[in-house]
């Protein structure tokens, strides 16, 4: 499933870029994220994401890899993890594009998400609704963090 969101923030691309690489600050923008840490700064990270999806509470231990980084305009990351309780697997590729102008930055967020296993069997519409909500909340949290 592919999701796109655009958000304008009152900060320069350099300020937004700084936020993206500040692990505690960016983790606070991701709904349900905790225990985020750098494994190899600029390359690999780890985090835990907890979300309620339908009647299930999922907890994914994520391995995050930076696939591409072009300061201060674009970063592409891949995240993969498993929820032990449901035996579900999640993978996502997130692209963040930054376009600056007039003291503000427009962030384009694109997320390609796959959910397999018990959670994946809940149906695409439920998964799509939850994922879209998380991407939208992430975008709004970034706006708040930089306001």
C-alpha cells in the first residue's frame, strides 16, 4: 500500500534536516514509537512501534536502514520488523523530500507499507486506514515540533 502526505512547516530545509537526524526528536513525532536508537548513525537504527490495529495490539521491533541520503533535500529509509504476539511482519519504505522557499519547507512524505500475517488478514481497508492515520499524524507532529 502506498500513502502520500504533504505538510508545510515554518522552518528552513536545514532545520528540518536537523530534526530528521535527531533520533529522540524524530522518534517523538512517530505515533507509538519508543526505544529508538542509532545502531550506526546515519546508516542503521532500531525502534519499537506499538499500535492498536482492529482488535489487536501490535508491537514491532524495527530494524531501520537508511537507503539514500541527500542533504538537505531527500532521505529514503527502509524499516522491517515482526510482532511476536501475532506473528505478523511489517515492512515499509519511507521517502521524505524537502523543498524550501520563503522561510518555510514543504515535506513530501511517501510510504510504501506491507503487513503480512494475522494483522495482514484483517483486510486492506482496515490496514490502509490505520497506516494513513499514522502517516498523517507523523506529518502533523513534525509541523508541531518545528513550529
